[in-house]
C-alpha cells in the first residue's frame, strides 16, 4: 500500500523530471539558434548584402527564444505549476473549513 509520502515523492520526481526535460529543450533551442543564425547571415552576405533580411530571423527567433526561456526559468508563467498547486490547496482548505462549520 502506498503512503502519502510515496505519492508526494513520486509527484516531486515527475515534476523535477518534466522541468529537466523543458530545460534540455531550451538548451537545444539555444544551440540551434546560435548555430543557424551565422549560417543565415552567411547566406545573406553571399546572395545580396544590399538588403539585410537576416535581422528579421534574428529578431523573430530571438523573441521565440525569450518566451521559451521565460517558460522554463520563470516558473512556467502566470498559471504555472506552483499557482495550480496553491489554488488546489486553497480550495481544499476552504472545503475543510466549511465542513466543520
């Protein structure tokens, strides 16, 4: 029979594993960005340097990378796991208080 602490530790492990996977995904995204942007600059330089279109890729992809970093490093945004856990605990406390009234 599983105890509450077993469930808690299993849940913590799953959260930690998910966070590590998200972190790994962000680092892959960052590496690809750092490798691909110089390639785009090279292509732009070799084809026609009069219009530097690579700035659009740098800006657009950079914004996406910033959102990815925010998601990974800033607690999954506004409605992340901690918010959800706090709300669950709040509703459980309120229900428990109402039960004893």
